[in-house]
C-alpha cells in the first residue's frame, strides 16, 4: 500500500505599504521586484492605496486597494484613508505582516498586528521623522511638531516588531541615537545587473527616448520632492549649458508642481515623467546626478552605476560608502550648485574619466549589491518571522 504524502500549506503573508504601483517610487519598484520571488514561499495579500492609473496584477497575489483621502496631499504624496476595519480583517486572515511604511496603511497594519499579537516585520526604506523635515517647506508651521510626532510613532511601531530590516549600519545607528528600540537586521538592497546594463550604442539609446543623438545628457531619476533638491541640479545645469550648446537635462520622475514649473519652459530640459522602466533613460545619460538631501540607499544611483553611467551625488546615506571619490563616482556638498557645475564641466570635457568611472561603478554594483543576494536575505528573514507565527499559534 502506497503511503500518502502531505504538504504543509503555505504561510499567509500580508504586505502593507502606502507606496505601490501605479505610483512609482523606490518602495513601489522594490515591492514589484521582490513579490514574485516570494509567491513560491507564501500566499501573499498586498494592501495598498488606490492610486490613479493602470493597476498591475501579480500571479497568485491578492491586492486590496484603499481609497485615497480627498483633497489632501503631503508634498508629492497622497495618503490613503484610514480603514482600520479592513486592515483588521486582513491581519486576522494572514499569519504575519510585513510593512514598508508608517503612514495610514503601514502604520495601521503595524498597530493592529501588535494589538492582535500577530508577528510583524518592517523594512525601513527611509527615516520617516527626518524625511518629514526635508519634505515640508521650512516655513510650514507643522514641520517641527510633525517631526516629533513621527519619531514618537516610529518608536512605538518598531518597538514590538519581531524584526526590523534596515538597509545599512548607519540606519541602525540612527535608530540607536534616537532611542528607537527594535531588533534590527541589516539587509542591503541590490540591483538586477542583468536588467540595468550599459547600452550597446549610446547614440541609439538617446534616440530611443526622444533625444538628439548628438546631445550631451545630464540625467536624474526619482521623485520631484523637496528632499530630492532637484533645483540644485537645475541651477548647476543652467551654468553648465551656457558653455555647451548640446547640453540636455533629462528628468525622469514626477512630483511637486513647484519643482516642475521651474524647469518646464526650458527647451533644454526634458521632463519625461514617471516611467515603469527607467533603464532605457539611464542608458541615454552621459552623467547621472543625485542632488538629494536625504537617502538611505538610493536605488536610482545604483541603477545608474549598473548601467555604467558616471555618477555625481551628495554624500548622504549609504551613498557615501559605496561611492569612492574619483574611483567609481564623484561627490559634491549638499545644495552646492557651484561645485556640482564644476564637476559636471570636468567630466563633460574628459571622456576617458567618464568611461573609467562608469566601468568601475558597474563593477562595484556587481560585486557588492547583487539583487539575488538581497532576495536570499529577505527570504531568510521572513522565514524567521513566519516561524514566529507558528510558535505563537
């Protein structure tokens, strides 16, 4: 008589995030890439905002969308309504929770999981209380109170987590400095170097995104939020373009109207908006610039490096660790448009240095920021939290 075999049912994982497609940002793109790798391990439900646009689907993944608040935005971000009953039901239906934000959806899911004693893990994509102070105008009267409220809320949210995943040792140190007690595990974010590859022909790459093949392209990819300080790049570009007739500024991303309005009437600027696939735009760039005031990892920078584009960035977050001055990229002081314009001019006139920096940049990403390593580490971390759910039962 043949013995019957039984298979253990998959654990049910609820992913809660206030950032998800069709809104395009680092968190949304990360989740879109990691979710397909997790479906072999878990039954996945995603709860996220009902952003306008074409909603993508994922095989074997249930997506629950929560309506946005009406007539309210925070910088370039529109928050979802607080639907506590919906999230309570989802938490009940799943074995454990993985959050990626602390706003209305991620924050509520964290509170509910803690109240119901369901295991939960958090991935820290940004230091929320620091992001608050950069994202709002310095003249906004709620800026300071919101900073302290967000720090207080973060402490409470992370304190009972089974695991908090952070992208770097620096983020862990910031948690310690601010007395955010949380069991942390460092998991670096990586890049798919098989997708972000150098172009076979730079001129054809420029034509493919609507640019003159003879243009010299300075590029940026990311949200147009105040904390990204894109206007520092724009001021530097104006100085750079005075000496170079073929100069073009390629801006890939969307955000605050005030930022876009500064650039939209300049015929040397191409505002490409949000793009689901940024690789072709990176391939068209001669130099990539990240002028940000605040970052944790900056996937956009790593993607540019993987595409073998020389990069010039501010020394924020993990960037100051993986960019080594004049070895695989260049750094410039925060908000210093003069130094940035000088470095742009230097690279533009030295094609050999551009080639050397670009090649070294790609080698850095291949060696130190493998996407497959990130996937492996996340699967290991979630397996630990999933085991906790079994022990609680």
